[in-house]
C-alpha cells in the first residue's frame, strides 16, 4: 500500500488506536501531528516517537489549538472522543459536546484549511440490538445509547461535508477492537484487555450477563490498515464501512481461550447486564472488502497471542 499524502493529523493520537495509527504513519515516512487532551490518552503510548511528531495538548473544540495542529495536513484521522458508553449515559450533554460538536469542529477546520480527506472513527454501536445478523451498512440504525447517537451524528455530518462542501470523508464503524496499549484500568476498556489483566494477575474476571453474548473482535493493526486504505481510496469517499472480522466469539469462549493460553483454571464472576450493552453483534465486511480491499490479516488467536505477550510484560 503506497500512501499519496505527506502529512497527517491524528486526533486522539495518544490513545489506544490512535497511537498505533501514528506508529504506522511514521513507519511509512509520513509527517504526523497529534492533538489529544490526555483525558483518556496516555503520553506513554507516544514516548517512543515523541521526537518525531508534533504534539498539541488540548481539546478538539479549542479552535486556536486545532488550527495550529492542522497546519499542512493532507489527511485527518479523527479518533478523539468520549468512548465510554456508560459515561455518555450518565453525562449525555457533556459527551455530546465532545462527540458531536468536536467532530463538527474537525470537519469545519478541515474544510477551512484545505485538508484533502477526513477519516472518521465510528462504531458498530449505531446498529443497536437489532436481531438481524450480520450487521450490514444498509441497515437502519437503532442506537440504544447517547454514545451510539453521537457516533451516528458524526457520520451524518461527515456525509454532509462530503456532499455539500466537497470535503472527502470516510466513516469506519469499528467492531470490538483489541490489542496492545488498551488500558485495562479504564472504566470503558475492552473486555479483552480487562481479561488479559485479570489473567496476568490471576484474578477473577467479571462477566456482565450470562456470558453468551457475543462480539466481533478485530485486532488493532487491522483497524490501522483500514484507516490507511480509506485515506488513499477515493472510491470510499462519502461512504460508511464496517471494520470487523466477520466472525463472532462469546464472552464465555473468550475467557476459556485466555485460560487455555495462560494455563489458568479460574471461573468468572457473573453480574447483571449493564444498561446500553449490545447482546449480539458481528460484521458483514463485504463492502470494505470490495471497495477498500480490506480483509483482516490477523487471526483471533494470533491477535490474542500478541496482546497477551504485551499484557504479561
């Protein structure tokens, strides 16, 4: 894959997925600027590249710092967000200020400063709990949480900027992303990073519900590649893509796999389901395959192995 741009801005670039995108861009010779308010991001994720990037600590709604950060950028990878479903349920207005107005600020600064393309990180949460599986981009969204509504709003605004203003946009609906650097201590961390942390410390994990709910887990390096493919393919402009593995794994199966890999025999603790959680979800990725040429390169077992090695360090 050859990148045809010279500089990129990564919002939320000190976070889990964002920092992996930063790494890949730098490895490919792209100049990188990062804006992050460090509310959930961690500078440690960028410590190994701090001398090679331009870092701006601040909020994406701060017009002055955002204007400085975007200078000279050809592409924006927009990942900055309130990503905790629970937090958006408890603080719907505050989270909307970041997820709705923040995304709108990114689109507008891109339009004003001749950015060629904006890649928006969205979520499979927009599908809600519809019984139809797999999830296909043409399905009617049925958001169950403020977070899902806010992600859907970002997609709609991106489409308007693409069609009305001519700013090229692509929206990626991530399914359950996992991998190194996902913070298990965070209240909204993915179940895999939490389980890995529990395994490393030989503690009992908590499963909300009966554990038979299932997810489509996608390794972070595959998500990074989906972002780069979106940045170079103009056939993707104005479109939304599922980014998942097209496979499903129950939470019970996941813990059993981790126990097998770590030679543990620990039974999980079960607690009541959480409000806003999705019961069943996995992706149809035919659109991403046909237009972007995207297919996951990491098997679930390989991704878990890499993630476990990182967790055990």
